[in-house]
């Protein structure tokens, strides 16, 4: 059952545009210090 939920998330992510992705990432970035730290960590890993 969890697998179906995971597939739905992937489908939603696949449907957003790059601009929408940046908009959502910025909203999450500004939502709380904990979320910001997690995002920053992931960005540093990718760079």
C-alpha cells in the first residue's frame, strides 16, 4: 500500500515545471530553520 502512495508522489513531482519546483523549494526554504538546514545540506551534496 505504501508503494502506491510513493508512486503518486513521483507522478506529482514529474508534472511540475522547473519554475514551479524553484517556487516550492523557496517556500520550503522559508518555512522553518530545520527545513532550511536540510535543504542546504542536500544542495551542498549535489554541488
